[in-house]
C-alpha cells in the first residue's frame, strides 16, 4: 500500500478542492443566498447581469470596444465617439471563480434527510466532491471526509453513492424528464471503509484470487488485487434474481469478474459453457433497493440492482437480492471497485494528502482521552475504572453547581432531571421522537460500520432511552434505564452497575470505553439542515 500511495502523490490537479475551499474562506468567492424564493447560491459576481453568461459574444464585443476606446484616449489621436460598454471593467471570465471560468453554469437542487433543500448555481464540470465541499463550508460542518452526494431515484425506489470524481451534471443528464429524481447531501461513513478494513467487506468464502500466492492475504494485498488490472479477483455466491416480465424470484449461483456479472445454469459450476452473462458495468451503475420487499416483492430486504446509465425505465433494471447485509455489501463494493478501480483509491487518499498541507482538528476517537487536572501536572487517565469514577464525580460536582444557579442553593430531583433533559436534547446524536425502524434507516444511510450510533426516546417506555448502535453491519438497540438513588437520578446501560448523571456523560464515557457494548461509540448520526 505504501508504494501505491507514493505513486499517487503526484495525482493532483490545478484548481483542487483545497484551493477552492480557500477561496470561500477568504471571502473571494461570492456565495450567498437569496432572501426570497428558493435558496440559491450564485457562483458569479453580483455585478454581472443575469444574461451575461448567455451572451458571451455580445460581452466580448463590448469589452473589445471598451479596450479600443481606452487605447485611443491614452495615445492615439483618433476622433472616435466612445461606445458605452454594457460590462464596464468586468469581463465575463472574471465574474466566475477560478474553477468556473470558461464553463457554462446550471442550477441544481440538493436535499438533506429532513427534505430541506437548496438551489445552487454550478459550473458544468463540477464534481460530487466539489458540491460536498461547498455545502460543508456554507453550513460550517466539520469535514471528516465522509460527506457524500447520493443519487435518489424515487420512481424506481433505488439509490446510490455518486463517486467523488463523477460529474454531477452528467449524472443528472441521464434522468428522465418526468422522473422524481433527487440529489441528497449526507454522511456516509462506509464510503471508503473497505480500504481500511477490506477483510470485513470481503468474506473469505466469497473471494477467489487467480494468483500464485498461497495462504491468507493481508489487508493491503487483498485491495491491491482489485486495483491491479493484471490480477483476476472473483466474487462468487448465491443471489436471488428476478427475471424481466416475471414476478417470482429465483436463486442462482453468481460470479463477478472484471468482464461482468455471470450466473450459472448448472449449480455452482464455473465452466464457460454453464455461465450466462447477466450485466456489465462499463455503461451501468449499481444501486441499493430502498424497499426491496414492498416494491419488488424480494425475499429479503437486502436488494440491489444494476441499471444502465442511459436508461430510466424499471424494465432495464437487473434486480438482485442477498440473504444478509454483509453479502450485499460485498457485491456492491466489488462492483464499485471493478468499475472505477484506481480512481476510487485516488478519491480516498486525496483528502488525506491535502490535510497534510492544511491540517484540521482531529475528530477521531483517539482525540478523546480522560484527563486528571487535580495535581500540579495534568496526566492521562488510562485505567477505565478510574476514568469512570472521575467522570461520575465531575458530573455530580457539575450538577450541584447547576442546581445552585437554578434554585439559589436548593436542588430538587425534578429540577436536576429537567436540567439533564435540556443537555441531551441539544446534542446532535439525540433524536427525540424516532421509532426503531426510523433509527435503523438513519444509521443505514450513514453507513453500516462499527460505532455508528444515535440515542432516542424509547417508544415502549416513555421514561427510558435507547442507544442504537451498529456493529459488524448489524444494528442493535440497548435500553438506557433511569436509576434513582437517595433522591438522585442516574442513567445506566448495565442495570445500575455503571451510572451516569446525564446522557452526555454516558455518551462521552462509551466513546472512550467499550464497557458492556460490543464496540466504542465512534460516529454519531445527525440530520443536516441546509
């Protein structure tokens, strides 16, 4: 992997995202929102007339006349009436940001999970990463490289990740005129997770490598087999398939190779005479079925499909269905790697290369450590039990101070619990009126990797809360019970053995310690509003 990284160090282009971000931070780019009507972010200068971009020839002629008249004034004794310029001292190319020069613009609309939207005027060559970077800057979000643009085709009930390098307008050009298609901006923590933990995405029983290497492969070797065009990795296993014009699903043995997707008409045989062609990826994309059972009558909810890029008809979809989430993720990830190859790896390392030049605040779990400032020197608390006792003591001390401010010295349990409610209600990881199914959907949208979580009210018991957590691509729900002791209210995940004064303290503790959970809390789910 090191050699691969070194070979990609030079793969940067002018007008990079770092430069574009600097433009917005320095205030050079005029990005604003209209006060009425749909929210619009113009990328041209406010001094430029609305029709300037569509009248380039007129603008160029006017600019030429203006330059000629100025030359006459400076040195040449010519008697010529000055022709007033429609665009004084401002050429059309100067009205655009550096990454929009010499490009036609178009208005697109982007949505978030709460269906809020914003219209944006963008150049014709803008990529998905450019769009994400723009909204990260405008909404003051932390750029942890997980922000993603999704293509959502409601009339087909499918959705996919738009790769960072893809042209957004080119994606939109394949939409039908009457189709309900949208672009969504949200986080996807699993977008490039397979580069970090490929063995979690590619089970050993589903991958075959045609090479001379024997034994188990490590992480980097497995990924290199997919990125190296000279190797022939193969994904194989059973999938449910729905044939065109039929309502029933049948189970076949499928084989995925660089040349395309095949299925065997004779058991698990891979002989060429038994393999039939099913789909290719050079002119198609892989999508996730949003409601496989309800919309397509699939045997499970883990459906996906291959759709030709130029088609918007349901008849052209190659519908497939896996038996579990891990199997579906393996197939979809392999198809992405086979289609985009080294470009995906470049997308993955590009933000990290730029972060070396302009480091940002780290938000990994390693940046969260328990500290003791009671002595003359501060120290890191490495013992989990000591960290818990310190956290509880600080919570009790904070509560006593808060209650004193609220009631001038007298604190009741009701006042204390009320202040605690206000704390977690303001946290981005807390979703009050969220059902179990909605929680699972929200976590799935953010990417099924270890540590993605949210907290919500319990639907069955109004006095309790629920921690919804993803581990090994499965979502589990843990009940947080209130525990009262000597008039004090605590919260606990393990029947009172580990107590916390509020939910904020509970979350911060389990971000540092696994405790009774299968993994630490790493990535919270938050709804973004544009």
